[in-house]
């Protein structure tokens, strides 16, 4: 059986698909399991033993490629994929579905669209159930992560300040208030602050350098290490140093889950039932306003204390 998965979207979406990849490899007699994804999220599957071939293309909106080069790249992608006959193609969005028109295939499966009460991991897994998968999905898989290089320190608290959507962006003044209150609570804590580097006005990849500058000035008397993460590899390496994380829902949160870090997750206008951290201890905070700015720092501290106090006896339930 040959299977192709076309998953064009974001880091978190692709990570939430990795339990499906493992299930297909472990349970079904899959001769070939290939994945198509974009260059921005492809490092999630770099070197993965779960797949046979990883096909990568560049999105125009990410920059670094012209329209003509993008068109040629798409033609070459189709040419390479047509070398194989796929018994099933799992197409996760309408553009992925359009791509299947040019490929040799027996059956195309698409996920349920009105999915709200279960996680994205389970949404992807449901596709596999249609072709024979049994049981429940396992943990997220991150091929760049090696437990031998894990340098987790429970006295290091990771703070990830970046988020793309406005309602997911926690104000810098509240980050300052939160970190100062946490320091007053436990002076032995060291804080590692992560952010996406760059100009906040960049049309391709808006960053949070301006917020980091303010934080550096306002927190210069505290034990804080500032760690910009320009690549997925640098983000993984940085999170590995932390014993726990406080962060807004997004791709970095799913990376932290794949690294088995306890997480306090701040949700704005995204659905926590669908996008919660998978397979790790977590606490979710969300206000009725669906804006993270309305989450009080004191509530975050309470959630973090509850999380770390329960982690020693917590057994992961998925």
C-alpha cells in the first residue's frame, strides 16, 4: 500500500499529524508513505523515520522565491509525485485536493471540516481509521529531538512571547508584570524568553524584536536570558533547556508538547478543545472575550503553580 499525505499548513498542524504517520507505519502494511508540505514547516519531519520521502515546496507569501520559480517548482513536484501510484492520498485542504487531480491515485480522503470538540490530532487520526487504523493516537513525534541531548532544568521557566494573530498577542506590559511576580514568588527561577526575531511590520514574517527590547530594559535586574529563535532548530534547542513553559497557543506550543514539557497555554480566539497541547501535562487559560490580553497575570501564576505541583504525580493521558 502506498500513501501520500498533503499537509500544507502550519507547524502545529503538521506536528498534530505525526501520530497518524506513526500509526500508518506501525499498524498497516505501508510500502511507501510520502508527505508534501511547505518549506517553512518541513523541518518538523526532517530526518523522520516515519516517512519514505518528504516533498517540499515554497509558498509565495513566505518570500525567497519568484512566481516563475514557484511555478517551475510546482511542475517538478507533480512530475516527481506521478512516478508513484498512491492507493490513498490524504488531502488536508482545498489546494491539496486540487493537486491530487494531477496525480495517480485510487482514493482521495479529506478530513472532517466541522471539527470542534476533539483535538486536531484526533481529526488527523480519524482519516487513518477510515483505512484501518485501530486504537488511539500516540504522542507527537519530532524527528529533530533526541532525548540524549535533553538538558531540562526544572528551575528554568520558558516564556514564549510571539503570536501571529492579534487576539493571541499578550501585551508586553503584562509579560513584565507576570515575570516580576514569578521572580518574587521564587527567586531561584531563571527565565528564558523566546520570540520570533524580526520587525513587527514585516509582511512576510512579522517578529517581536521591539517587544524584546522593552523586556530587556525592564527586566535587566532579573535572571533572564533572551533567546531569539530564527529557526525551528533553534526553537527546539532552546525549549529543551526548560523545565516548563508559559506560552500562547501556536506552533511553538505544539513543539513544547512534542518535547514533553508541561505547558500553561494562553488561548485567545482559537479553540482549546481542538488545539490543546497533546500528550503532556497542561493548563489552559481563556477568557470569554477570546483575547489573551484579558488574562490576568495572577491567574497565569496560579495555573503554573498548580501545574508544576501536579506534574510529579501526573500520568500523561491523551
